[in-house]
């Protein structure tokens, strides 16, 4: 869901939050990460991490958990804070006309899957899939999200080690 972005000089700033949702399958002892596929104008599938706008009454953590739940159909719990990414894009203003420059800042959290099914994802998302880490690193569309995923994989390994699972 959209909320107002904040004006800052010649551009607007939008803030979103998202999750690197990971599950550990004790059965085959492999870890997987959940990616979403969103529609693109060119038609090429674009795989991304789940994320979305931080509503005015929400903390970034609440927004990350809500957006991850809505977009993937799965619930998670936050294990740690990952890096923030930022990028720029432009869109048309409310009444058409000139294009507005947007700086987008996205905070990501590492999450452990707790419940739910990818079949219950939001209709705005085309597809949701669990990927092995190596597949996910190949598929993910944006380099900045790739770096966040790499960071999450390192902390997930440390998490499994602490749990005695590695
Ligand atoms: P949100 O999911 O936070 O509600 P949104 O769906 O409104 O956001 P974005 O995903 O921020 O919009 O996409 C806006 C533009 O920025 C699109 O053109 C998209 O392709 C591009 N974009 C999205 N993520 C990145 C990124 N990590 N790096 C560079 N460009 C990106």
C-alpha cells in the first residue's frame, strides 16, 4: 500500500522495508530463501526480495513483517537487521506533467520462516518461490538486493552454527 513520500529539496524520499525470509529444512538439511516475481513492462520476469512502503503508524520492523507476509503468504520472525539500500527513479507527478525524482531507501531484515504458504501470496505478485541460496543469488534482479542476500546468508550460517545445526 502507498503512503505519502517526503519532499527533500529537488526530490522526494520514499521509505520501504523488506525481508530476507529464510527457512531451514531439517529433512534435507538445506536452507532456502523466498523470492517474489513482480510484473515488469518488458515482460522479463524480475525476481526480488519482498518489500513495501512503511505506513505512518508503523515501525520499519512492523512494515517489513507485514509486507513479507502479504507478498509471500508466509509469516516470519526477525532475527537481525541487514543493510539499508538506496536507489533513484523517476515517476510522473499527481497531475501528469513533469517527472519527479525519487530517492528510495529500503531497510531489510533477516527473518526466519515460522508459518504460512507461498500459495497465499498477494495478487499483485505474479509468483513466489523458495530458492536455494545459490539459485537465488543468480536470479535476483538488482545488485543491491544481491548484496543484502549475501549478507543474510553469512548471518544465517552463523545463526545455524549457534543452534548447533552446522
Ligand atoms: P514498494 O515495493 O517499496 O512499494 P514500488 O513497487 O512502488 O515499491 P519500486 O520497487 O521501488 O516501487 O520500483 C520503482 C522503480 O525502481 C522501478 O522502476 C524499479 O524497477 C526500480 N527499482 C526497484 N528496486 C530497485 C533496486 N534495488 N535498484 C535499482 N532500481 C530499483
